[in-house]
C-alpha cells in the first residue's frame, strides 16, 4: 500500500482521498503521537493545538473534522481560520502550542486539499513521525470521556495580529515611499499579506484578494504571475509580489514588469544578510534545480552555496545541520531561519522591499546580480528511471556534455518520483547550446533506458 504522507503532509482530491472521516482519524492519531511529551510534562493538563486553513471551500469542513479528531483525543483546539502556512508554524513555535495543523494544498488547484502538521517548536514532521501517525489511523479506541475531552474555540483576530506584528518586527525598516502591488492568489494571505506591508509603511495595491472558496490560485499568484507583470508598470509601482495559495512562496516583479524568481530573490537577500552579518557562515543553501547563474553570482560575492535535493524539507534539514540562515528553491520558497521555521512568502516580500528601501536601488538592479543561464528541460518518458544513475552509456554521455560545457554550464539528470520518466536539464552559455546538448542527452537516455 502506498504511503499516505507525501513530501508535504497528506494531499489529494478533497472529499475523495481526503475525506472528513480521514481528517478525524488524522486528528486522533496526531494527537496521540505529537502530545506524548506534553502529557508527561503537564501532569493532567490538556495539550494545545492550533488549526488554520487556506481559502478552499473544502477547508471549511476539513477544519471542523480534524478539530473534532483532536478534541476527541483530549486536546484543546484553537481554530484560527484563514492564515498562511508559515503563520501556523510561527504560532506553534511561539505560543506554547503542542502541535499545529494547516489545511491547504498550497499551489494546487482548488479541488485538491491537504493536511500538514507542525510539531512543538514549529517544524514540519520527520518521516518517522509521519509513519507513526499513519500506523495509528483507524485503530484508536480508548478515547477520553467527560471532563477529559478537549475544547474547541475560535481565535482568528488575535492570531492574525500576532503574525502581522512578527512580520513587521522582522524587517525593522520603514517602507514609506515604496508602492507595492500584491497578488494574493485569492489565498491564505489575502488579508494578512497586504496588512503587514501597510503596517511596515508601504503603499499597497492589492489584486486577487477576493477569495470565494473556488478561485484560489486560478490564473493568479506565484504560479501565474503574468497579470501582476502587466499590472505593476501600469500603476507606476516600484515592485510587485505574488504569493501562492498558502503563502509559503513568493515571487517578485520589478517596476518594468520583469519576473524576479526565487534564485534572484535568494541572491539579493543573501548579499543583504552578508552585509548585515546575519548570513550564517556566509553560505546559501539551494536545491540542485537552482540556476547555475545564482551559484556563479554568489561565488563572485564571496558567498558559498550548498546544494540539496529538490524539496524545502531537504533545504531546511541542511540549514539546521550546518547552522545556515538562508536557503530555498527557485519556485520562491525561501527559508530565513533568523525569523521563521519554514518558508514564508509574506516575510520574504517584506525583506525584499526592505532591501530595496535600505539600498536605495531598484529591484531590477538588486536582482541583476544574478544572470540566469539559458536552460532547457526535457522529460524523457517510457524509460527505466532507476537505471539513469548506473547505465554506463548514459554516464559517458553526461561526462562528455559536462566537458563540452565547462564552467559555463551544467547537466542534471533527475528520475521522476512518480512517473516512469527522466528529466534532462541542461544550462549553457547560450540557448542554442543548451537545446543542442539537452537534445543529444535525451536521445541517449531514450535509447539506452527504453522500457
């Protein structure tokens, strides 16, 4: 049987895979696993949980369901309503909360939904802990009764303001004079995102902040920034920012409407943190999918880069192990461990704006330190993906390509985690060279690994 937990919690089609019954069971199981220490420490006092969600219609019934599961297992639950994923992480870390729950499918279309957990301290769960929760599903019988059952309350307003205050305090910079357009993706940051930027002093124009339960991520936000790119120059804004549905990602747009991706954002923030003395070991943690242009730019500015596999959890693991303070992904999932325990799109947008304000430079100038190398990605289907790293013919072809590209390019072969395909990615000095090398390698992979 396939593992229920994926790379970021339990995610699937709401009311199909992800039903209210499953949400109740997840709440019961998570309560048992994640409150062991709290129950031992508190000598009878009930553990505490916090539950938030994004703006999907299905989040409404899943919120009630998982809160019921938690309360029926003797956990007091505070339902904070619509808030970004990083807000739930922050509140779990700072408000004496034993576990946090976020109901969201992030950048996925609205029919999907998901449930992710945060342990005490605000960090996502390790695989072993998720497996322990999954093993308990449907097997809990000894539920508390009487005065031992948990209570469920609502606490939206206080939670919202707590998170906004945290965001504003993190920048310690007056953003007055900056005009910023926010594309909230009709998602979880539709209220708190613009509010935080305004509280920091920026003039804010908001688009796609009218969620109706069905329009989250619909042709807007970080997965579809085209509208923001047109809008920013039309209103004479200094910059624009786009969140995804649960606002753990942020992409930006400069005054001319040019997209500033996660690699460029990490580059400009890394330089600022190095100057401030807050960039741990003068090191930036990135995934193997970050553009070589970022690595080369960081080297030129005396910043070391450390690479991990694809996924924010692997970035965070490397950061915590090495004491590094900044890392992330090209998608705009940026982690700043000075101020957060997970990626935070609103936090990122505030720090981009603060960097613009403090430097006196435009976003285009700051982002310009990273010159993206042309990139070609080809998905080779119908192949034995498991042999991609061992077939000698494929390895010889990769070595030849790397020799041809030298220091001005690179090759990456990645087997898909869910499909019988291999991703061939090539970066080179010119688009023509990237296309040619990628095409040749894809041909070798197709021939050598055909099923």
